[in-house]
């Protein structure tokens, strides 16, 4: 059905179409998806069992409005945000662009969200059906970005199953400087101080850029291990990888997501997995829209998968489709559980 109505949906601007999707999901009228033979997909992270490893990446449910309807669509986990301490509008519109021939998006949203106070109240009053991650970042005009991260960490520590430190958006100026070892250590040290102060065991994830210098991988891994980070999310949108794109929107400034960054994401997952040696679980993001695509990330070292752009092009039933496709691949290969193949290509 989605394939039939997609041309109509694509007549709307991407932001309007996204707003309509959120409003539709808020109705919570879609039936809960049931996956057959799902035990082969059961996986664990942060001491919790998930029905499947397919999650929604931050950016779709920015304001934590529809995470439970997303669970009903068959996603194993959902990450909301990015959330900043204070509300902010983000960058001027238009700021999201479809590249249909390339099955991609470019966005320069700029952490538009309702702010930590409103979103905290929403989550507190609406208990999640499954594993919920909260992705946090600093306000654009902040005088102290590290303290912005600490404020958001403190705010959501009681309602999140894990918190993601987002240092990877290309749409907040100089945010990616936190990939530098000294700045990363300063940030993660303050987060861990706050965690200890609050006597919390809440898992922390760090989301990195696909545009990092490969020579920095050792230093990034060293910092993540030093500060006892539980998960690494690879990766966010890219400012690169435009040369072979067909759609004219490739010239727009912002972060590229979808099919064109799949190979880059897979390469980084492989490199980080080989470096970290199972010390930190990897969540793979970038270009996933099929079971085969998810499988390729898992065999390179991702324990879980996230997606967003794939849902734009394949529809709301994508989690169920990917799960069924993964089950077929694993069954054909005689795999009893998906955890058996994590990093098997290395």
C-alpha cells in the first residue's frame, strides 16, 4: 500500500510529510506487528532482551511523541531526540531535501526540538513499551556545551534506558570538535562525574561522525574505553560522499543520509569492531533498508541496527520487512540466533 501512496506523500515537502507521519502515528491506530519465528532475532543490550535488533535512529521522533506506536510497528528499540536543554527552532527552512534517485536525504535541521523540560514530562507520563534511548546535544547558542550535555543527562537519567551523547551532527557549528581526543575526554569525564554523583548505572552511548579521519580511530576507542562507554553508534549523516549522486539536491548543505553512506558506515563498523574487540557494543546506522543491508552491518560488528531514511523510502512496515528478510537469511545459513554472526566477517 505504501508504494501506491508514496508518490502522493512525496508531493509534500519532506518536513510536511514527516509532520503528517508523526500525526498519523500519534493516532496509534496501526495494529501491533507480530513476527513469526522471532527467537532467531532476539538479542540483548544493556542487560535487556530485545525481540529484534532493528531500531529507529534519533531524528525521526525528535520530541518523543510516537515511540510507542513505533514499537507497535515492530521496532526492537527507539531512540528519541536530539534533545537540547532549551527549546530551539533549528536552522531556517527549507532544511530537508529528498534525493529520490539516490534513495537519500540531506538535512540541515540543526537540533530543532521542544527542549528537555517538555520532552521529559512527555516521557515520564507515557511509559515506553520497549527499550528507549534519549539522544542529547547542546543548544546552538550555548556558552558551555559540556554543561548542556550534563544538564540533559541529569534531566533524562530517570526515564531513559540509555542516553546517547551526540557529537556527530554536521549542522551545529564545531560540534564535531568533540571527536578530538582532549575534548572528548573532557566531555566524557564530566558526564561520568555526573553519573557517579547521581549513583546511576545508566548506560551511555556515543554517536560519531562518518567523516572522521581514520587515523583518529585508535584515539577515539581509547577514550571510549577509558570512560567506560557501553555503546558506540556508527554513524551520523555525512558532509561528504556527494560525487556520484544523481539528484541536483546533492548541492544542498547539510548531512547526507541513506543509501550513499551505507558502504562508509560498514567500513567504519568493521574498523571499530576490530579495534574494540567486543569491549563496547556497536549500533550500526547508515543506509539500511533491507534485511541484506542489516546483515552486512551485523557481520562487520554491529550488534544492533538503526534506520530512519529507509523508512522514508520503504514505508512504516520496514522493521517487519527487515526482520522477516533477516530470518530468511539466518534460517538458510543454519544460524540459531543472530548474536552468532556479529563480527563474523572479520
